[in-house]
C-alpha cells in the first residue's frame, strides 16, 4: 500500500491550468523527488497535497484515506508536514519558539522530547536556541524550517526547494541531513531545483514539464538518462 497516492490531479490558478492530470505514489520509507523547470507545477503539487491549494479534479489518499479537502492546519495531525519554499520561519521569534510553533498540535511533554531529537539532527540549532531566528544564516534558517516541520512527528515530510539560495557546501549538508532523516524512518517527498543532488538521494523520481509528468524512474536511472541530463543536469 502506498503511503501517499495522488491520482489524476488537476489544479488551476484562475484560468491557468497549472497541474494537468498528475499521478504519483510515495511508499513508506522512500525518498521521492519531483524535478522540473520553474513553473512546471512542482510546488503547486506539494501545496495541493498539503491542503493549501484546492484541487479541481483528482484524488489524494494518505494512509488509505482521502485527504482531499482537508484544511492545511489539520494535515500535521494527519501525519503530513510541509517545509515550504522560502523557509517562512518566524523571524522575530527565537529558534526554540519557532520549533515550539511546529509542535502546536502536541503536548508540552511530547514537544520537550521532540525538540531534543530535532537538536540531535541539527546541533547548530541547539547552540542558537535563544537567538532570534531572523539573525540566522540562510543555511541555519533552512535547518530551522526543517526542524519546525519535524516537530509534528510527521510520517511524511514534504520539502519544497530546501537548497534554494544556499552555498554549495551548505547544499551538501542539507542533503546529508535529508538522507539521515530518511534513514531514521521519515518518508520524504522532495521538490528541488538542484536535480543532480535530488536524484542522487532519491529512491524514485518524477519529471514534471508544464504541469504533466513526462518521465519516471529510480533516482539512479534518471541521473543516467540522456534527456534528463541534457535538460536538468547540464550534461
């Protein structure tokens, strides 16, 4: 049974047909990535799964239950967390306050335990627990956004462009953390502009072009695919 099953999903922005009959699955324990150019419909797909955007047609099932129409604020309780594009941290609050916001659906005792685990994944955040989040570096802000998403103890974490705007050495660190989270049991759905990094850690991948899935395969297969290399990997 697929953990997440998206079937024939169509999403519109006004009269613009942004996602056109997209279908894909994520199995428990996998890293699945959606790659494609800007405007291909990757972020729109994630935001629709997260309940932020409405679907015009199609179905979205999570753990064998329909989540179509479930409001975004209820998704964390269902076991899905979104780490949004652009991080969207609370810049005036401290690191620890940001993490506590991520655990809004859980008890204080549960959050105390989970914060410790998040600091285990992101030791730099522990060092900066009392620092105002807006003063963190870009890489640290991305870690905080990911840590905040993990506070709800999601079965599935969706990451939207986690490497955006980061220096190459930080990109490697973020991807290493994503792999580590997955190795520790978190299922990952990843949208990423850096196709080579995404494919290098993904179990499976889907290529989106102008709102449609045009190719699918394992991460390793698509890394070697001539059309993918030419379009997205500069090869």
